[in-house]
C-alpha cells in the first residue's frame, strides 16, 4: 500500500503544504476508495449531486413550484461543459439533478468517451429529463452560469482542441455576459498542484472541490465549496484531510466566500467557525512538519552532515553511487569469469 506523500510536498516558496491533496495522492485516494468497495458510478453520482447543490447555492432560484407548467417563470439557464473523463461524468450527473430541480440546462459534450458504457447511460438519463445538448457554445444565448466540468485532477500538459478554444470562450462569457463560472474540482487547464502555470487567465468565480481540496485550490480567491460526503474517516486521517462538518443532509459546504458577488439566501451551514478551524488545522500540520524537519536536521548535524553544504554532499553522494556501481560491476564480471572457468574445468573432467 502506497504511503500518502502530501506531507512532503512543498510549494513554490519552499513551505510544506498540508490539508490539501496533490495530484498523486488524489489518484491514490480514489484507488483506495475503489478497493474499499466503491464503484465509479457510485462516486460519480455522489460527486455530481454535490456539484448540483453547489450550483443551487450560487445561482438564485425563486421558482414557485406550485405555479405549475403554465407559469411564466423563466428558470436560470445553466451551460455545463463536459470533458471526456470522469470530470465530465460528474458534470453529466450534475446536469440531470439541475434539470430535475427546474433549471434550464444545456450540455456541451464535444468529445464523448467510449471508455465506459456508463457515460452513454448518463447522456440518456439527461435527455430523459429534458437536458439539451449542443455541439458548440451558442453565441446568441447568455447563460446565468457555466459549469466547467472539463478536466479534473488527472489532467497534465496543455489543453488540446476542442477544449483549448472552449476555455477562452468561457472567459469571454464571464467577462462579457457576466456568466458565473463554476469549476468542478480543478479549474480546467490549471496544474493540479501549482495552479495556472500556463497563464490561461482562467479564474472561475466558484470552485467545487470533490472529496478534498487539491493543492491548486490553496490560493483560489472565489467561493470555495467542498463536496462529496463519502470519504471514510480512516482515509481522511491517512491523507491529512479534515472533512467539513456537513450540516444535516447537505452534500456540500462552503469553506471560503472571498470575492463573492452572487451570495444567495440559501445556506448549507455556518462556515465562519469552520474556515478558522480549517486554517488552524493546516497551520498545526505545518508546525508538525517543521518540527519533524528540525529534528531530522539536528540528527544530520549529530552524524556530521553539514546541511549548509547540501549541494556538495549531493555531488559526493553521486560520485559515491557511481563508484559503487562500478565496483559492483567489476565484482560481477569477476564472478562471471570464475563461473566460466569452473564450467570449463567441469567440461574437461567429463
């Protein structure tokens, strides 16, 4: 079983990161959930439901459900942009739930995956509840919100077509149409550990972290929700994840409301105490790591290792390894020669 590595991840300032998952640990955590009996379909359903509830928190919805179909009420319009992987699957599940709530939901799903039959079933389920599918972003329609469900924590490299063109389109909709951009787990195109390293200038208004926040979320400035109320306590502890105190039957909880311009009266629970508690938790973890590093540094000094000469030590260690490999190779050659000699003697004596 792999040991969680997020306690040894450092940010660009050299400080240890805690309370957030890096890409490697996020993948390992998913695998441990699967090994623990969860299925892809089950986790996707829970994640998508969390996303739908976060959208409901952020996009005002005042429909009188008793008015009936003849009502002149125009529900908020939501565009969900789905990628080919699990993040896109989460978006499809969220689309179905949002349509059932009453939103006007449109899905852009330009690159459909054939890897899992479940994805095609999700599309059928969306169509059954009135979700519309489009092949491109309609220029004439203004959406109240756009759900970015393109790439998740497994994304690496640079976005390729058609998504390399869709991301700038979402930025345009945010700026020109004032559409609220809601990203699922990781803003698409961001490095999972380091953020917007490609300088895409894609800055969603809302982030819905699934299971636990990823490292790139540490500096996120918008409204930040944690969703996915399914993480067993033993795994949360193993990966240094402090789960929020979800109130009642809520599937999401807001942990940061910085820069919020779209707050509604709908609340998933009080977050003031939780934000402070979560920050204190991260600080405490960093202190523990700093203390452990100090202890290690002291031990090295006792053993005669000067940490100020780390670069010289690295060179010395490299030379030592090269010399050791050469010595082992010479020993192996000598053993081989001896075996050949012994074999020849045996053949001569036959």
